[in-house]
């Protein structure tokens, strides 16, 4: 953790937007985004729910927002006490002063000597001296006055000594809340899944089956379940926010291990009376608006691949197309407004009885796979989950 990361994260939480925070701090959005990701790794929970070019605060972000704001406010008083809030934010957002360096300075203040402090923390004296000099340069103020008998603190140095313990206490509260929320990342198995289509969908049924069996067989090891788009699942695995994921994407990065679980054939879905007409399937697709899951999901990617096989580029460009990641809204568009969609055949049982399916040719199947990072802990968790899922029966395909 460093001061810049703390302050940038605070401003993002305050603005509820990376782009707005970037404008406020006059820093590139990529820099702000990287800071939030660093902070997320420290507290072990996601703070932003990313949706295309925009983002929303998660419930966890709301839970820690006040503690982060307090810690950032103290940091600005500590590093830039003479600057007003907007200028202090911009100044501290560029202050790459690590908490480790600040703790080492605190040790120097406590023992009254750079040499004795270096010996206490088992660091070379020249290295510690250089680190303090870099801090002074970043802050723009002298922190220590040196004399043959040791060091004395300047006003800026005394401010750090006074405020640093409270900043650390606030950050410990954030981490402790994360630990309490998820118990412990070393014992909790964190499984993320593709967004379920409904309570009776294969993914929802599988998650419930797994949760019930896990609770009965592994009472002392908590299981944390969440869901998101394929993009979010891959990012969460790479950031170590999740241990494993159930993904419906055909493209799985090579740095993950994977085990296919079951497949679902995609079908054209729409109002029952609409699909009962003798109209050719390709004409139905051309002549009616489509509501599809977004291309951030594996299902959305597969639906667009199927459209590319059914239609030519000009026909695709002429489609009336709405993308969203809410299956209930898609269902209402089909029932009430004449939209069509492309969904797994097995999804129909999770939707309204007013809907029907029509098989599509060429056939495109969506595979649900369990993936995990190539670590011993993740491999053990994957083996446990796969063993529990041996008796799970996916919903039968339509027409079978």
C-alpha cells in the first residue's frame, strides 16, 4: 500500500467513477484503475463492478467507503497539511510513498537514530537514509534534523508520527472487515460462476446442488459463491479474487486449468405464437428485433458466433439488436414486445411458459467448464468440487 493508491481509491469511491476520479485528480484513467486494482488485492474483495466503459460500486465498496475516506483524509493531512482539499488530493495522488517506508521512518523517530533504526529493522543504513531522502523529496519538506547525538523531528516529521498509527488502524479495519466478510482467503473457497438464467437454469441448479453438498460435507471450510460475466470471471481469477470459476466461454486462457462439465445447444427463443408460424427461421431473425446477452458473457459471444453463421455481414448490420445481461428483462421483451433471443435450449424451463424454442442450424453448443489457476490450493478445491458434482444431473435438452 502507498499513499497515492489510498487517495486515488478514495476519490474513485467518492465519485463512483474511474473517469470522474481521473478528471478530478488530473491523472490518466488507466493509472486510477490500476490503483483501485492494487487496493482490491489488499482488501481481497472487488470494489468496482465493471460494465463496459463504466463501473459501479459493489456492496463491499460501500461497506468500507467511510474507513477508506477517513484514512485518505488523514494521509492528506500528513503529507500535504498546507494544501486545500482539491490540491491536496492531486498532490497525494502522485505521492508514491509506501506504508513500509513510513513505518521505517516511525522506527527512526522512536529510537532517535537512523543507524539504530537500520539495525532494528535489519536494513542497511545507506538504504534507509536514501529512503527517507526520497520521502522528503516526495513530500517537499524536511522530516529530520541530524546531529552527532541522533535525530530530532521537524514539524512535518512530528505530523507523520502523530497520524500514521491512526491511518494504519483504519486500513487494518478495512482488512479486518474483509476477513470477517469472507472469513479467511486461506480457508474459504471462492467460486465465481456465469450469471444464472433463472432459478431453474442449469447454473442456478448446479450452484444450489454444490452449496448444499458442500455444507453437509465440509462444514469447517466456507464456500463463497458469486456470479458475473465471463470477462469479470477471468479478471477475478487473475487478480486472485476467486479461486475457481464456472465459465460458459469457449476461449479459456492457457494459464488456467479447465474441466468441461456439460453442454447446452443454442436455440432461437421467442413468444410461443410467434415461433409457431411457418415463417422460415432466417426470416424471423431478419424481421424481428433481437435481445441478446452482452458479448462480455460467454453466452453472448456464442450467440453472436451463431448469428455470423446464419446471416451475412449486411444482414447483421441491418438487425435491430439490444444487448443486456438481465435474462428477466430479455424474457419480458420477448413476451410483451415481440423480440427474439438466442439462448440455451435448457434455459426454457427457467423462463415463462409463454415462450418456446426453435432449433437452429448449424448447431452451436455452449459448454460450461470449471476453470482454476494452476496452484496446488486451487487444484485441491477443483478436485473437491468435481467430486461433489459427479451426481449432478443437468436439465434434459428440449425434445429429448
